[in-house]
C-alpha cells in the first residue's frame, strides 16, 4: 500500500486525475471501476478538463461503478447513475452503453447482484478501481461487519452512513436504507486500486485503514493485502496518522 500525501483537496484531485489519465493513456480500452461520493467530484472535474483540452480520449473506455442505492431509478437525481452522468459521462466521449452501475430498480436482489458479477466478469475485470472511504472505513457500501463479503450483494446501510449521506437528500427519511454494492472480492480483484480521502473527518478511517489490523470491521483495511493499492490522502485526512507518528 503506497500512501501519497496531497496538500489539500485540489491537489488530491489533480494527483488522482494524473493517475487515472495515465491509466487511460497506457490502455485506451481499459475498464475503470468508478466511485461516487463528494470526494471524487474534483477528480472527475479534472478529467473533464483534460478531455476538453484534447489530452484524454474516453471513446474506448468501459466502466463499472461500485454501488447503487436499492430502489432508486437511473433518473432519480440521488441515484449513483445520475451522479456519474452529471459529473463525468455527460461531459466526455465515453460510450454510455459501456458504462455500468448496479440496477437499483431490480427488486430481486439476488438477480441484481448476480447480473452485476456476470457483467464485471464479461468485461474481463477492472484495470483501475477508484474508491472513496466512509468515515467508518467503508468502501463502496461494504459496511463494517464480522466478515468480508466476496461478491456483489445487497447491504443494509448503517445509521452512520445514512446520516452521512443525508446531506444529499431533502430529509434523512428519504435516504434509502439498502444498496447493491460490489463486494470486497470484486474490489480486490482490480489490478490497481486508488483510494481518495480528504478532510479531518476521514483521519480515523485512514489511520485504521493503513496502520491498523486487517479486519472486516474496517473494510478498507483489506487494501493492505492488495499488491498495487495507492492511497491519496490530504494532510487533514492524514492528521491522526501524523499525530501518532506513523506517517
Ligand atoms: C458513500 C459511497 C462510497 C463513498 C462514501 C464517502 O457511502 N457509497 O463509495 O466512498 O460515500 O463519501 P464522501 O466522499 O462524500 O465522503
């Protein structure tokens, strides 16, 4: 696990875009694993700018997103499909038919999850997986629990995640209580992983992820076992690690 310190959110976004751009340039038909949440917004903005400048070409890229709220349709402005269109897909020359997000409107959760695993497999796996991190150490929507779940599955969101994500909805009651998410096995199967963390609110999660034991109670800690995982964290997100003298 390699940790790169960014001075602030802007620096983090530029550095993350640099690594994704390198991936796209090295393998123009690669499969990008994409993430939502506020953290990668600046990274997507950078990628759009580079596309507009003619530096990046997304025409052969395919993508799979980590997760989707169960019950939300693609055109609900809080769905992760909508987020991806708004922040990236609508602004670059990616073929939307090659972009994939779990189907939140599939009521049969076994089917939704099995279909998504089959989709990822049929694409030959993920070349670069982008991740954010929850304040409780979750990745995708793999919440802290007693064991790692391998494949795509339906999760009950924890109260802390519901509260954290309520800021995007008009009231906390509107936050879906469940989501479909790639499992830890799907994430760990990616050839490269890039996790982003910004702000003091992530400092405990980053400390536990990078310097604590590998445990499903801190799902992101499993990345310590990945051969090519890069963490880009800003100074605030690294503050606890620095305070404890481990970084
Ligand atoms: C959600 C997403 C995660 C994301 C997390 C953190 O729960 N499912 O993929 O990493 O939020 O979001 P933020 O970047 O807004 O802190």
